C-alpha cells in the first residue's frame, strides 16, 4: 500500500507500507543506524540494497545521544565516505535515528537526499513522516533542526517483531494522539481492537500515516494545522527535559502529556470527564504511563517557554475538544495551567 505526501513543490514523496522491496541506488549510500537495530536487522537491510558504494555509520542508542556530538559523528562518516551532493543517507532505526539522519542530510554540503526505513512503531506511525529533523540540547528537545523531507519512507511492520514492549507502547501513544485529535471513529476502533495483533497493527499504521500525510500536505512547515500533532508534546517535552531524557521514552512522556492536556481541557469545559477516562484507559491498556510527580510547579511552567511552539511570551497549547477534534490556542490563563499542574 502506498500513501503520498502531496506537497506543492518538488518535496512530494511516497510512503510504502509493505514488506521491504529491493532498493537500487546508482550512487554512494551511507546507512545510519544504532547497535541494537543493526544487531537485529542490518544484514537483512544490506541484502535488499544495491548501491554504488555502501557505508555503515553506527551511532549510540538512546535519546540522550541525540546531540551535536553524535551529529558530528554522522557527518564525519559522510566525509570519510566521500559523499557528494548526489549521494544518499538512509535512516535505519527509530525516531532518534530518523531525526538525526535527516538533519545531517539537510546540512551536509548544504543538503543531500535521504530516505527513512523506520524500525519502531513510533517512527513508523509518526516520526518518519513529515520532514521534521533535529537534535536536542540542554535547553530542550529538537530546538536545533530543519524541515528536510525524505525522498521516500519504507514501512515494514515485520521489524516490530523485535521491538521491546515499552517501545511498542511508546508508539501506540502516538497512534492514540492521532485518533484523539482527528478521528473519533478510529479512536473507537482502537478501544475495540488489540494492536498486538499483526493484522490490527498494519491497519493502525495505515490510518496514522494517512492522517499525518493529510496534515503535512496542508501545512508542511507547521504554520497552523500541523501544530495539532503536538497534542501531549508541550507537556511531554518538559517531562523529558526535566528527567534528562533517561526516565521516559518519548512516547511515554507524550502519554503523560496527553493526560495533562486532557485535564486542562476538562477544566476549561472542552472535554468531559468520561472522555478523559476513556483516553486514560486506552493508554493504560498498553502500559503507557499516565501520571507524573511534579516537584516544582512554577519551574515546570517556566520550561514551557523553551518550547519551539511558544512565541511572543505566550505558550501554545493543544487541547482536545472531546475525542476527534482539538484546538490550538495561546490564550489559556497561567492560573488555569498552574492549577492543573498542581494536580500532578
């Protein structure tokens, strides 16, 4: 099955949701991966690729390595392989690999092509699609980066067979995010079906990718609608930063952030307590965390201003309007947010 990201420029590309086919490139290629993914799947990927020259760049595994030092490592591999502007990078791993490889591709010799071959559920349903690339620093998540669309995305759900339970749950959180923001029928389907079933996970990937493709096609550079995909992220990014990216997986922090955003929506009369509970129950079904202990509410609040989505000293929140719709606003009073944070 193929989904198209239809952009109004030369950046349009296809997303292939199927068993990985043979890929032929008449140019130099560098595969960027990590030891975990390489141990499980690199030989398989290499058997599928025919390239002029093929080089492997293996970077450390983990969100805490999504930094300038690791980016330098990727760029060094590109230079050592003597890549030119017609060469190609392949991101082979999860969201961290995809974000960093895409960013390296966007700045190496002012920009070369890359493709995504995501191996985690989170990257398959969300991170690999849409062209957001970047790295973290001490101030926050993905604050250094660029929009650089891949030339293609190849999603093969068989890679998920080696995915740890926590990583799978982290990906499910992003699936639930899509449904809450855009599709109440999909949310009801998620309540009634188990994504640990292979047939169901393929349906969920397809639905999520179609949703993301629709949003990105309308708003490539996140000037409007695409910001809705940050539901749960405004809170979640603060949690990740305060825990040094070591306590929670990205999707787990987003799950907690969704619960915080839901509590805010309930307080503002935008969501019923019953809907809030339905979302929490669905998160718990996959052992996604739904609670977090805030030690300093004021400090937590101040961290919002380091988020890319805040501007003119205003914080942009994405709050659900029930299940199936959402609202992007920077008009929420500080005292309302503080009251919600005190509940955590």
